[in-house]
C-alpha cells in the first residue's frame, strides 16, 4: 500500500464512503434545508453551488484533512514563488506570474521575471493595437482582416477557446482562424476563404520544432509567397510566438514580430503568455488584460481562502471523492452558453495531460487512480444526445454545469431557456424518479396491468448523481479568466494529493518521437526499422496500395 492509501486521512474517507454510499441526496436535502447556503461559495460575480454532491459537513472535513495531510498549502506557495516543482524538467510552473497584477516580484532562478512579463505584454499591446487600428498593413498596403494561428495542443486550444468565448468583444472586421491539424485539409479549407493580401499568420510554438505546426507554417508561407509573388511579403504577414528565438529567426520571421515566452510556462498553461497574442488581436489588449485580471483574482483566492471555502480546492477534492472512493472514471463539463463550446476540449487537455500520470513524485507506481477522462459539449445540445447515459446509465459521471445569467444575444423568446434547462437537469440528476412516482405518472396516462409493469422499470431514474453548478453574471473576460484559473488550480490540488507531477507530459513527447521514425519509412527515404507484425503490416499495406 502506498503512503497515500495507507494514510489516516485516506482510510478515514474510505470508512466515511461506506456510510455515505447508501444515502440519497434527496434525503440530505430533506434533512438539511440550509444545504445550499452551507455548500456554496461566492467569489465576485461567480457562484459555485456544490450542494448537489454526495457529501455532508463531515465529508468536507475529511477531504480538507486529506489536503492538509498532503501539505497542500505549502505546495501552493512553492508554485507561486517559482520553485522548480516541475522537477522532471527542472522547471518552475509560473503561469501565475503571467497574470500577476500585484506589483510583487516573482523569482525564477533568482531573477525577477516580472519585468520581462511586462515588457512582452507591452509588445503585444503595441502590435495588436497596430493591427487592429490598421496601422500595420500587409505587403500591398491593405488592412489585415484575418489572423490565422498556426499551433497545436497548448499553442492552440487555449487561445482558440478564449477567442470563441469572447467573440462578443471582437471587431467585426477582424476574423480569427486556428489551424492545428497537420492533415493538409485544415490549412487548405482555411486558406480557401482568405485573401493573402489581408491575412496575418501567427506561428505559435513553444519549442518551434513541432512537426505539425512547422509543416503548416511552411505551407502557409509558400501559399503567401505564391499569392503575393514576393518573399519580402513574409515580413508583414508572419508573426511568431515562441521560447526559441533562434528558430524563429532561422524561419525568417521579422524580429519585430516575434513575441517571447519562457520555459517556466507550460504549453497548456500558456494562454496567459504571448501565446495569447491571437486573443489580444481578436478582442483587444484591454480585454486580454481583463482576462489576466480574472485569473489573478482566482489566484489570490486560491492562495488565501481557507480550504473549506476555497473554490479550486473544493472542486479538486470533490473530484478525488468521486474518482478514488466512488470509482467514477469520467467528468463531464457542460456549459449552457454557446460561446463556451470549446471549453470542454480545452479542459480535456488541461486535466488529462496534467494528471494523466501513473507514477508518483518518487517514481513509484501508484495504487490509486489519477486523472479522470474529461469531456463535454454545450449542455443544451448534450441533453439531446449523451445525457441519457448520465441519467440512466450504469456509471456515475460527476458533471460541472456552467451558465451565465445574461446572454449577449437576448432574443426575448430565448430568455431563461438555457438556465431553465440547466437547473432542471441538475435537479433531475439529483432527485431522480422513484418507482412510485413513475407508476403514478403511467397510471395518470391511462396505463395499467402488464403494459404498465413492462414499461415501469424503464421510466425509473435512480438520481443521486452529483453535479456542480457555476453561475456568473455574464461571460466577460474577467469571469472567463477566473474560470480558467479555477480549473488550473483544481488540477494542481489533485496532483498534490495524488503526489504526481502535473507539469510534465512525456506521453506527448513520445508521440512526437514515434511519428518522426515512421515518416521516412512511409516516404521511402529511410531504412525500415523493426516493428511489431501489425505496424509492419500497416506500413506494407500503405506501400502496396498508395
Ligand atoms: C502542452 C503540451 C503540448 C504542446 C504541443 C505544442 O502542455 O506540451 O500540447 O503544447 O505539443 O508544442 P509547441 O508549442 O512546442 O509547438
């Protein structure tokens, strides 16, 4: 048994789980009318209601004991002060410095990183203002109307999600596109709609060595040069964001259009850095800074709120409660806002890449589950698709519901419909429908006898299915910043309890190496290396049929 699973706090939770398991949340709400007040936290305009969870006051006490036992508070400080907590890569994880609005110095390797952070923010402001006002024009003197981000993973999902979420703040005359897939279709279908004279490409790559991104960048460059008939055009139509300034120079990017970030920013934590350049271009630097401000507000809360009033801590611990004690394997994220339609995809990387680890910090194989599968879609659409399994399937799927009170598109006929659905779903998931209730409904519909008995079991809903609800005034940059930072810290809390490193990603690196080996074999430019029979069979099949 590991130190964690044999610990007093873990064992106490195990025993407590046996007591809670048979209790229905219906009963919990009946017994305690103050449950909503007890199990909700307000931070600014964000309300976190976690009362529809299979918990009582004792559960929270035991979960926060577990967090304390893991040394969570001191680990939080270690992250904020720039210790090399990403020890497998010998790096700090200082994404919080990127949105540090306090004026406090933050050190990495003995150097205050804040002057560099501020300097790059100013550069982003200067460049984005110039593009948005039309001062920066293309090679032929025309105003930029389209920006295309060429990046993948952490250099794509964050800025893409934010640009979609903050669309109401964008300029109508400036469109943002994101090309990530190395399948030429992605680039080609995007370019079909664009005019080279008015297009600005941003090559976003921390390492500037990623095959997908550099392949797309080279093809985009060839397209531009062909369309504009001049190599010189590249200087006005390409910008780059990277930690590898040597490689951006080698690619031929005008140094004035290069925006730097640093190795202490993890890819999936990088939207707050220059990787957010497409965001600043799309919604303007002031709004980008409001996003940073929202992240900072959540950072301050995370750093200072007591554990049992701390939103990311509670969120992380509830995830552990279901994952490690109820055996839940996945977590749904269901926003009731169309602008958040890429939110789950973004969180999928954040959570699964960070906590998809099987050895602890000492290199021992863990004897408990770590990261859950994260998935989701806008809630209202999900209701007509996969919600069935959440309501009546055999698995418990804890779900996070997100909803703004106000829409940016207030058609009177649509008003309150998304919220009504959101509230109704969490209520139904919690309450369920008993056999007696289902029977009464069928009787009222005129059913009886054998027909009624045959249908009855299918109409029963067990309920007792846990959900969190996040309500906010509207999806503005500040609120979005809070929500993103909240999930970043949730991931961190879980990693501390599980004693794993959430900031490395050797599985991603493996993918990068493997494709590099097989590509020359497919192209016939390399020596065939030994493979298993399946892989060799597939390679042979390709050669025979291509
Ligand atoms: C993120 C991961 C990964 C990375 C991409 C792109 O945390 O490391 O998703 O962001 O592989 O890498 P580059 O930005 O270096 O191109």
